[in-house]
């Protein structure tokens, strides 16, 4: 069986879609002049089987992908820092979301007051 034929040939274009830098480095989030870029671990596994026409055997395949957050990059004032996530870190971050939202809201509130005070 040629690699371009059958299930394997159908699988290759899909694999090319997974193997991109965007899979490892997620979309950046912009918050008050700070960029936060998620970093993921990507694990791929797959297998294929084949057969021959004269024996009336079939072919098949399967695979899986695991995408896990492992860190995030923070870009602030031209400086880049990396923050690793350990076991339980994602849960800890989710617990801090309300506090982070309050801080971000405070930034926008202060920026709005500053803009208002500058207006004649």
C-alpha cells in the first residue's frame, strides 16, 4: 500500500494541521498593556493496520491527541517572563481570576479618571 493511499493518505493532511506553532503557543490575551500567551504540551499517538485485497482483509487506524497547558508567557514593557504551571496550578489560577479581574477593572477605572481629568 502506498503512503498516499487509503487511511494513511487521508490522515497526513490532518496531521499537518495539528503540527503548527499555534498548537503549542496559544492565542495571546491582551489585558491593560500586558500580553499573556498560553504554552501547551502536545502529545500525539496513532497506529494503522492494513490488509490485502486477495485475502479480503481490511485496514484501519486510530489516533489521539492530548493538549495540556504547561506554562504561560507574560510580555510587559518589552520584558518576557515565563510562568510554569505545576500540578494544581490551573485550579489555583482559576481561583485567582476574580482577583485578577478586579485589578484589571481598577486599571481601566484609573485610566478613565486620568482621561477625564485631562479633558478641559
